[in-house]
C-alpha cells in the first residue's frame, strides 16, 4: 500500500482544487520560494491523519485552515483534503477490514461554522475511525514518518525520556505503554472505588446497627398492633354476634307477647259483648242506666288509656333515668377520653412538627453542606491543577533562570570586550582626524596653484580658439573642395569603368565572381574585397522581402568594393594590364550627411524599404554599411516620380527583380546590349566628360594648396600656444597629481574615519544593545528571582489552602455523615409521629363522633324523660279525676241498678273479669314496650359498634361472615385488649419506616459487598494485565531497540565516514522506564556531547536516526520537510545517496530548497504564487522529461548509486 494521490481544496493557500499524483518507491519533491505554501501540504496530510491541535497546524482555531481570501478572491466556506492509497498489492500496512479494497480514500472536511465531516471510501465515519486506520498502518501525525521544519533539531535536543517515546512509537510499544497507563489508572480508580466501597460498607454497617433496634422495636409494635387489631376485631365480631342474638331473642319475646296481647284482646272483647247484652237489658228497662253506662264506659276508656299512658310514662321514667345515668357516666368517660386523646394528639402533633422542622433543617443543612462540599471539591480540584501548573511553571522558570544566568555571564564577557573595542576605535578616530586636518591644509595650497595654472591655460586657450576658428574655416573650405573632388573622382571612376565596359564588354557566360577570383589570383590587393564576402542574410529580421528582390540583390552584391580613389584607380589599371574581363565595381567614397538625409526623405515619401534590415555586415569595414544605406527596394511597381526624384549614388531594386541606379551612378543588370555606333558615340561622350572632370580637379587642387599654406602659418602659431599650454598643463598635472594623492589620502582618512565611526557606532550600538540586553537579562533574572519567590510563596499558600480545603472537606464529609444519621433518625421520628398522629387523629375523631351522637341521644332522652315526667303528673290528675267521676257514676248506676240486682251482679262479675283481662293486657303491653326499648338500645349499640369497627378496624360487620366462638369470654378479651394497648404505649415513638429501610439497607449492603468482591477480582485481573503488558512491551521494545541500534550503527559511518554512533539505554536494569541516549564519535574527534555539534552535524545525525527508524519499522510513506537545510554540499551528496538507495523500499515526499537534493528526485512539484495569496502546483517527471544535456548526469547518478551500494555491502546493506 502506498500514497497514490493528495487532493487539496480550500486548504490554507490552496484556494483551487489541486492534485498531487505520487508513485510507489519514488522520491517526490516539493519546491518553491518561501511563503509559497510548501509546508501547507504536510499540514494537510497531518490534518487528515487526525491532528486536532490548531497550533500544530500553525493556526489559532480549527477554521483557520480554510482559505481566508486574497486581494482578488473571496474567502471559501469549506476546506477539504483527500488522501488516496493504492492497495492493489497485498500489504501488511493496510488494516484487515480494508485489505479487500484496491483503493482506499480518506477524506476530511471542515466548514466555516465548525461542522466537520469524515469519510472513508465516500462513507461517513468518525474521526476515531480515521485515526484508527493510520494507527493500524504504523503512521501518526507526529511520528518519525512526518518530519517537519525544526523537528530534526528537536529530536536531537530531546531528553532521553522524550527520545524513548519516538522509539516506542516505532516499536509499537507506545500503545502498550498507553494501555499500561490506562490500566494503572483503572487500577488506581478501582482501588479508590474499593476504598470508597469499604467506607460505604462501614457507613452502611453503622446505619444498619442503628436501624436494627428501631426495626426490631417497629416489628414488635407491628406484631402487637396486628394482635390488638385481631383481638379487637374478634371482640367486635363476637359482641356484634351476641347483640344480634339478644336482639333476635327480644324480637321473639315481643312476637310472643303480641300474640298473647291479641288473645287477651279477643277475650276482653267477648266479655265486653256479654256485659253489653246485660247492660242493654238493663238500659232497656231503665234508659238512664244506659246513659250512665255510656259515661262510665267513656270514663273507663279514658281511665284505662290514661293508666296505660301513665304506666308507659312511669316505665319510660324508670328506664330513661337509668339510661340517663349510664349515658351521663359514658359521656363523662368519653369526654375524659377525648381530653386525654386531645392531649396525646397535641403532644404528638408538637413532636411531629418538631420532627418535621428538624427534618427540614437537616435537609436544608445537608443540601447546603452538599453544595459546600461540591464547591470545596471543585476548589480542591482547581487548587490541585493550579499547584501543578505553578510547579510546572516554576520548573520552567528555573530552567529559564539558569539559562539566563549562563547567557548573562556570556553577555558580560561580550560587554567588556565591546567596551575595550570602543576605546580602541576612539583612539584610531582621533589619530585619523589629525592626519586628515593636515592633508586638508596641503590640499588647499595645491588647489590655489591649480587655479593659477588653469587661469593661464584659459588665456592660452582663448588665443588658440581664435586661431582654431580660422583653421576651421579653412578646413571647411578644403573639405568642401575635397567633397567636390571626391564626387568628381567618383564620377571619373564610374565613367572610366563604364568606358572600359563599353570598350571590352563581357562574354556570354562570364560572371562577376569568376572575374574577381581571377583578379585575386593574379594580383595582391589588400584594399578591395567582394561585397558578398561581407554579408549574410539576417535570420532574426522581422521584415520579409519578395524572392525576386532577394535574388536581384544577391546578383548585384557580386561586386568589388573599394574604400578610396587610389585603390580604385590601381584596380582598374591592373585589370587593364592583366587584360581581365569586366568587373562590377563600387567606390564607397567619403560619407555625406546631406545626401544621406536626402535619401531618407525620398524613401519615406514613396514608402521604399531599406535593404539593411535584411542583411548583416560580418566584416569590420564601415564602408559596406555605407553602401548598404544607399540600397532600397519597392514592393509596388515603380512610378515616374520615384525615378525622377531619385538621389545620386542610390540603388533601387524593383519588385520584378530589376535594378535602377541614379543617373550619376553606374548600373549593373537590367540593360540590353546597344548597337556599335551608339556605343562609339557613348564612348566619345564619356571621354569628353572625363577630360572636363579632370580639369575641374586641377582647379580644386590649386585652391586646396593655397588654403594649406595659410593653415601652415596658423599651425605654427597654434603650436607655440600649445607649447605654452602644455607647459602650464604639465605643471598643473603635476600639482593635480599631488592634489589627487593628497585628496586620496584625505578621502582614505575620511573614509577610514567614517568607517571607524560607523564601526564605532555599530560597536557602540552593539554595546548599548548588549548593555540593554544585559540590563534586561539582569532585570529578568531579578524578576525571575522575585517571580520564583512569589511563585514559591504562592505554591506554599496554595498548598496550605489546599490542605485547609482538604481538612474542611474531611470535616464537612464527617459532618454530613453525622447529619445524615441524624437526618435518618429525625426522618424516622417524623414518619413515626406522622403515623401516630394519623392514628390518634382517627381515634379522636371516632371518640368525638361517638361523643357527639351520645350527647345528642343524651339530650334527646333527657327531653323525653322531662316530657314523661310532665305526662305522669298530667295522667295522675286525669286518673284521679276519672276515678272520682267513675265513682260518682258507679254510685249513680248502683242506685239505678238496685232494681236489677241479678243483672247487676252479672255485670259486676263481667267487670271483675274484664279488669283481670285488662290487667293482663296491660302487663303484656308494658312488657312489649320494655322489650322494644331494650331492642332499640341494642340496635343503637349495634349501629355504633358497626360504625366504630368500620372506622377503626376497617371491618364491615354487616357483610362479614362471623362464626361464633364457643366459651368466648368477652371480659378476658377486654382485659387482653387493655394489656396490648398498654404494651404498645410502653414502646414509645416508633419508626415504622425502619423495617423497610433496614431491609433496603441490608439489600444494599449485600449489593455493595458483591461489588466489593467484583472490585477485588478486578484489581487482581488488572495487576495481572499490567504484568503481561509490561512483559510484552519490554520484549517488543528490546527487540526494536536492538534492531534500531544495529541499523543506526550501519548508517552512521555512511553519513559520517570513519565515524561511529550507537544508541544506549540510560538504565539497563529497568528497560521499561529507561531513557535513550545517542552516543556518537565524529571522524577525527573524540566522543562529545551533541550540543557542541554544528547545525549540519546535528541534522545529519538526526537524519541517520530517522532512516534507521524507517529501516527498523517501515511505514507506507515518509514526509521530510527541509531536513537538509543545514547540510553543506558534501553532506547533501551523502544524504542523497542514502535517500536514493532507500527509495527502492520506501515512498518519500521531500520539501526542499537544495539543488543537490533535487538531483535525486523522480518527480518534482513546484509551488508558486502567481496570483497573490493563492498556491499553484506544477509537476515534472524528472525520470522522463529531463533535457538531453542532463540525461547523462542522470545516468551517472544511477551508476554511482549502484557503485555506492556495492562498496557498502560489507559494512552495511542499504
């Protein structure tokens, strides 16, 4: 498995989607200027691998990695990085669950609002899954496979314990160490929990002991209460059964008496009928007797009814009075009981309210103390962390303090040294300033002398100027004449050449080039040359001419060029003597600015083009350029105006290939052969013109001679003035030389003074900066000392505060524990009193209701007795009246019945019988009334019993099936109820919740005991696991350590020829907790501390360690970020050889600035910022796209690799 592709989108400076394609077992390089975003690539890879610390990604917060915008771009809302792994070949690196995949893609995204997404093969997952994936591959964001800038230095400066962590990660024992730490933490936590469980068990046992007595008492109360309820229910049931039996017996008696009453009433009615028959006979005989008898009957009825009523009233008075006395006694007893119950209720209510208040106070206290406990625990935790932070800071400050003291001593030495240097600078500056002052005086005197010389020279120059002006006038005149002579000579040569051409025309097939070659072979002329030898076509020209123009120019250019008139004449004479064929000849002649300007204006006017841009003059002769400046060509057909206005000595090449020369110039090409006569005429004309031109030259020469004589006289005068000027100039030069020397010395002195002042200033500034640094460090050290004292005092204060907090914590815990016990007791009392208050309230209500009913019945009975007493008086008086009235009527009747004595005797006999029957009837009626009264009393008692039983015992006697108990003794039952109540009262306040609380507490005790056993078992298992983890990690660590040491020993001599290096344990006896040290000996040096190494030596040592780690514990890929920055060229070369050899086994991605490192790269990625703030990537495959001139070096490097590997086979196999 290897890293196939890195895709960045919106990550830091990569605003656009960028893809880096990588190859297996290749070295890929990333280069670019500082700030271009190279290191952002390794940050992106580490971010996908699970890096969470924003500072490790060079940011402040998580969203800082999203592209934040630039001058031309808006910020993006998302950053995304994708890593694609090729898993087409079986590899142990790939986690087992992904080995069936040919390609594994890991993606991490973050949005501006902080939302994150994690994907493996485009499926949502957790960050933990991605971290687990890389952990299974042996990779980590901070492992040796991801070496960033500055990490090389940190590896070598790492403490032995820190270096061990790097090795442990390679060994894979870091996970065992973490597991061991986690297991030890679990073990510690388990032991803490075990202690807490034990404390909890002790607390529960204490609570159990306290609740045990309460539960036992409550159980006794419950048993007594159940027995009391059972006895009361039994008593009530049997009483109810007894009263129902009595009620039934009374009902039977009343029914029997009512039957007897009916029989007596029948007998009484029969006797009255017989008596009425006798009375009717008497009344028939004596009518008054009937009236008297009616009155007697009426009186008798009234008397009987009054007697019955009286009897009832008397009976009621007798029974009612007895009943009233009983009810009064019962009322007094109930009232007393009510008062007692009320007192008990009030007492219980008072105790209840006190217990309730106590519970609420305990609850509030516990809540308050719990909050205080929580605050103290938080405070204790905070203080613990503060103490730890301050101790860490104290240790750091101590290190900084020691480092600053060392630095202060070093700066003190620099300070003294700089102070001495400043004094030396001041002495040197003073010496140079004195020398400079003397030189300035000398320079001033020289300057006066120079000024005098200059004044004399100026006067001479004025005189010379006047003479020069005269000479210049003569020269101008001579030049003008010479120009005319030159023009005339040119014309003569051209005419002579043309004349020679006409006299000896060339034969067919002859060429100018062969003529010129023949001339060169027969003569030796150094002052003429073939024009074509001087020219080449200009390939860089942006102007293109028609092919016919080019061809005509090539033909025309095959001519001889002469630079002066005498050469031309000699050339022509020699050609004639040698009888050579006609030769094209061009005479350059002196340049004419006026004619040149005229040609330029003419060409611009008619859009003609110069031939010069098309050709290059490869000779050193300037006259060739002069001839080329005379040649033009046109792209359109030539017009009449062009030919008419054509300047002298100008050549024009037509678009059809023809060549035109001005009228005063000789033309080649484009002519037809003339007739012989016309040619002769032309020859005569040419000879006359040549003769005339020669006369002109003679006159011009005479003018020049006259002017030359004048100039000679003026030259003598000028020469005399020049001698004077020369003399003055010589003096002036000598003085100026002396002045220059003095000025140079003065300038040197001044420069030296400036340099010394600058150096002195730099030294003084350096001294001041060192002094400032010295004072700052001194102040910093003083501040450190103060800070140390303050921090030490603060730590002591915090420790004291922590100790006081822990003491307060223990006190509050103890107080809470005690309060909890009191709370339980108060809660128990509260519950007991609540139940007791409820029961007392129920009983009080029953008594009050019973008393109310009894009082109502009492007053009703009292009213009835009072009414019966009044009725008794009334009935007695009525009976007395009726008795007197009856006696009167009886006497009157006896008087009237005396005449009917037999009938009267019979009537009296009936009266006697009727009285007896009436007496019996009255007894029966009275008995029925008594039984009814008794029945009512029993019914009332039954009703009251049913109600009381329903309310107090929750038993409905009306529907309950009651079985009679044989030989049931109600008195014994009453005594038993009284005894049970007395026993219950003796128990006092009862906590009825104690039973359930005790049972719950017992269950909890059993549960906690089971947990304790589990924790003890867990402690044993964890201790065993720690032993196993320690043994496993020890074996793995030692194996990797030995292998790593072997690899390091082999690699070090390759990077440091004749050097030695190995890795040693600081504590051999305890390898699990031992640190690691790197011990090296550099070539030609003794073994020394690596802090004394140079930057390159440190870097190369760290590189050797990194490569040894890779060899020991291979990873799918390795990122190296500028690890070669401190290496020189020789070390880079050795680094490259090892890197290149290892690339056959590992995939390297290297960020570098070194050209030497770039030589071994297979693929090169350039990071640029063409657009400000936005990184772009350009990739080159160096193994395929190297230029031809680099291919050889590439092969040589490959061969050197092979040679390197062969040489190192015996010492170390790469």
